């Protein structure tokens, strides 16, 4: 998915003149809205909603962080090296103290990192952290992370919000948080208070950030009324609201993300007990018609479990059903459904769990038509209800096959899984040869494909709204939009 898509027309000059700090007449405040439950900015634990991820990243740096372009940058560690074999990352902590006044040392950073990783293993990063073999504190302010295998995306992983480091429950910035009901107020900490060189004119460069989480309609209304500079966290479910509410097209920014966007099969009972029946569902989906109905330009459809074209992909796994038209696929699927009905009777309507929103309404209508075309009825249930099929809509934290395989592992319990695929992923963790390792990951993808526990549609859809004079925002492949850059006026 490319930034711009169908929402890429030139906006009027009056729209471009909107101020970034719309809630304050003296431009001292940047108003940011994140789509979500009103209190979600203050959630803690391993499962952080989008607003809480932003707050965690702003108030608790990891060894490294991500800038507005999604690049790894120094945070608590001001420098690092990677050994020639790629199996050791050595970080030097910056001068400074934790919020409790104690010194940031290699030992305290190590303890905080181990604690963060242990807690993160209860969340979506669990499988990704399996490559870490040992964490050591070395002389003074040095921490070493030793790996079981080369992990080219290790810095990207360490920069995730869940791995922000806490000491006695508090992080070292770069911002401080205060709460006013459901509004998170974040103020940048002066560089000299973070162990960094003093910056002349610092006070004149900073603005406070007021972050609130709101439902999509409220968030879009605030943006249209100039009461918010930036709206973050948009997904496919609310994408049609933008045109319906007359949002200026140039204000809409699409992130060119990778990830999982499709249906998870939740059990193997009844009609779903046979892999070929589950494949029939995947064969019936008209992916092109789906995205056409959602009206998102440049979207990438795929029938693969792992998004195509990622780094390290050996190219041995391609799109499914090559050479078969949609009508031919549906004919095969229709035959499988007919055989099931002849021997086992009419299947119960498939319960599909989807979020609320007009985009989800469109998705359900399309899926209902697709499945009806092969003789299957459907019903819609809420996202947390008992279901046969449940939507997965997650952005990849790093763009390599292991992320996808970890998300669909048996340990994740996200979908009907393949123990054989899990064993291949475990073997890949122990394989030192990168070519053989890539082949093992490809074999694991094949096993998941054969299982048919996940029905891919394509890459996720992620959008933001950005006022013309807002600063510190860049569309990027990780859908990462940290608050600190938004708080700084351009030099």
C-alpha cells in the first residue's frame, strides 16, 4: 500500500493553513487524538492498545527508540556495536539517572530489560524474543545482548513500546506524563535532565502534547473542527468515514505497512474440520473486489500467509492457485461444500467476528456474498464473541517471515495452528546458516498454508489525519508515530 492512494488530491491552501497546536491560541499545545476507548491511553501490561503504546514510548525509552520515520535511533543507549558474526549487540548507556535518582548503569539497564522482556513474553512479542540467549551487564554502563541466531531486525524489536525500560515503575522519558481525567498530558524533559548536552533555546522549541483516545466519529469531528492537529490509529473499519465526513484528502496519510489482515479459523469442528473445506473459504474470497469496495488505492492483496517481497524471502513460496481464475476456484470450492452437505448435512452459518464500523460492514457484505456463492451462509458477531472465523488485523513489528509465523503459532492461540510449522520455526532458531534458515521459515509457511487456519486478504490498512502545519509526522512502514517529534518546533 502506497501513501496517498485514492486520497491524494491537492488540498486547498486554507486547509494547509491549519495550525498544529489547535487547542491553544499561543500554539503551546499539540492536540493528538488516537482512535480507541477513552481510557485506553493509561492501560498497562503486555497488551497495549495504540494510545497506551504511544504513552509508553514517550515516557519509557528502551535501549533504542524509533524516530518519526520509523528508524532506530539512540535512546537510553547512546551508541552500540554489532559483532562481526551478528550474534552480539553491545550497548553503551548514556550518562543520566532514572526517575528515582539512581544512576543509569549497565546493571540497572540489564535488570530493567530482563523484566520488560519477561513481561512482554505474555504478549505479541513472545515468539520474537526467543532469539535472545543471554543479557549481560559489562563494565560501567555497558549491556550486551547475545543471540541464538543472527537477527537483522534486533534494533527494531528493542525499540518496541513493550520493551521501554522501567525503574521502580517509571521510565526515563523523553517525556513526563500527567493525567487529567482521560487526557494524557506529556511534556518533553530538558536534554540536560536526561544526561544529554544542553540545547540553547530549548524552552522556546517545545510544546506540550495533549493526547486523548476517542471513537472514530468523534476523532474525525475534532480534526475537521481544528480541535486536533493529528489523528492516529485509523484502520480499515473506519476508513469510509473519511469521505462521508468530508475530510480534506491531502490530510489523510496512509502508512505502507506489512502485516496480517485476514480471517483466523478458530476451531476444527464440523465443516471446518477438514483442511480442504477451510481452503474452500480462502478460494472463494474475491480480494480485488474487497479492496475496491473499501476504496483504498494501492492496497496489496495476497493469498500468502507471509506478505510477499520481504527481506530474506527465498522465493520458494508464491501466491496460491496459480493459473486459476476466481470462477475456477469457486467451482472447486462449491464442489467441496456440496460433498460435505451430501454426507454431513447443511453446515450452520459461519459466525464471523468483526469490529464495528462502516469498513467492517463492507467487509462482511463482501464475505457473505463470496461464501454464499459456494453455498455457505454467514452471520456476524462482535469482536469478542464466540466465532468460527475472526478477523486478524495486525501490523508487522518487523518485516520478515518470523513475525508472521510467530503470530500464527500454536502458542499465540490466534488461529488454528500447525505444530509442524512450529517445529520448523524452532529448528530455524538453531540453524546458523542464513540460507538454510530462510528455507526452514519457507517450509513453515507451507505447513501453515496446508493447514488453512488463516485466510489472508492482504496487508493491513493504516491511516492518520495530519493538519497542514503539524510537524514531526512521517508516514512509514511501521505505522509508528512517536509523540516527541510532534512536541518539537522545527529548528
